[in-house]
C-alpha cells in the first residue's frame, strides 16, 4: 500500500494543536506524527496551509441523511447510504439509529447495521436502537403502540448480537424505570451499551441503573421531565452523575444553549459529546419527509410534526461543532473533542478513533478557516 506524508495543515491531535508537523499514514493507519523536515520515505501530500487536519467525527445517533430514513429501509444499503451522505460533513463513523418499531423490523435493522459495520471503510460502527423499551409517558415522536418492556427473547437477541460482532457497537436507549435490574445487568454484561432516554425515571432510579451498567443519557433534556425542585429526575442525574456520558443536540432548537453551558460546567471533562439526531433531509434540499406515516415538516431549522413535536434534528456534525464554539463558548479544541474523542470514548472506541496517534485509524477531517469541511478520509 502507498505510504503518504500529509503536510501543510495544522494538526489537532485530539489533545492539542500542533504546528510544523505532518501525519504519516499507510494502509488506513496512522504511523507517526513527524516534523515537516524529517526524512520520510513516503509520497508527500501537500494540504492547504490555512487548513486544520483533525480526527474525523463520530456520531452515535443518526436516524437518516441524504434522503434515507433507516426506519423505512432497515438494510445494509441504507446504512451505507446514510454514512456516505454524512461523510461530506466530516463524519467518519456513526451508528445508524432505528427508533421504536415492532420486534421483527428492530431485529432486521440490527442485523443490517452490524453487517454494514463489517465492510471495510463503511463508516458504520454498529447500531443504535432508540427504543422500544421506553416510557409511555415520554414517547416524543415515537409510536406508542410499539413501546414495551423487554422480554427474554429481547435479552437473548441483543446480547447475542453484541457477542456476534465484537468490533461493532450495540447501543440501546431505554427507560431505566421500565427495565428490571436483572435485565440491565444482563444487557451490560453481554456487551450492550445502555443509555437512558425517553424516560420519566427519578434521580434515584437512574443512580441505581448506573450501578447496573447504564453508561449514558440520550439527547439530554429531550423526552424527559424538566428539572424541578422536588423531582430532579433524569436530566439532573445526567448532569451530576460522573459515571454517565451525555449526548447533546447542539442545534439551538432542542435545548437552550444556556442549559448546555451549565451542563458543560457541571460534568467532568470528556463526559459531554455531540450527536446530530439527523433525519433524511440533512444533506438534501427536501422540505418534508414521512415518519410512521406522518408528514414531518422542515422549517426554520426544525423538523416537526403538524402539532410542533420535534422529530429528530436538521443538523450535521460540522454544524454542531460550529455551534459548540459559537453558542456554547467552548474552545475549538474542545468542540472537536466533543465530536470525535468523547463519543469514541463513550462507545469504547478510543483506541482507534478520536486522536491523531500511531496505531489509530487514519479517519480524518480537513477543515478550512471557516470550519468548512474540505475533505474527509474514512
């Protein structure tokens, strides 16, 4: 394979900005970071001098993009099409997200995403099942008739899927008050990543679930009760429990920026990461799409039903990075970590994504001076 030395751009290693260095890559792997003047036996690739080379973005929650909705087409081809559409915005790895549906289609989506993840260079890292084990009190746009509690067949299928694809990730969003201690323990021990969402769980129940393997909170502040003085619930649990990672939608619509700034101040460094919750219009000029047979309208940066219920988000990851800097006031370095290293760590993939370091995958994004994506390598 061709060995290449990428030079000319400033580097963001995942930890710090680095000048005067180039990135040596071969066969999809990073070999080293070397001073530009070093003697290197490799093909020289000159990048724009005002550009920034950084770890590519990791998105743990993607319902669709490029006109494709994973719930409508739970196939390998659809998962690959969604990944390809978001590659243009710097995303090198994602979890196609399948929201609450019947058992057969949920299992079909899981098998398809895991099969896609096994294809070299696919950009598919596994699957995110958002439901069906949710709270009927907090369905959001999910179809209530499909919401249910897990049974023995579900536990066997999910742990079997995780065991059968050890290099991929199976993430399940559930309401911890609707799932037994034994089920939480078995799923976590079986390699399934658990995140709380669409839930009315109290603070104490979330703490108990974290002790049983709950790892994160899905789209913090959305599809959960607001924080109130005598019943703080899941939102405060996510903010104050150091064991939990929080995925946030930084589109300026789903959560007021002041709440996200407060969350960043409250959480230990690295425990807040960006997700898009993207839907089919992202990457297209479409003005509407269909979900569960209902028309979802795209207007003023929102995706919503006729009654105003939000249905995913109209944002890509580079847009979320820009908003993290502009709306949340974080440094560019931390915004990039929130889109790469932090989600990779949440998913247990920090040994291969999120840093420019020897041995890591050459999964890269090249950014221009206005934080526009110039090029993406998967």
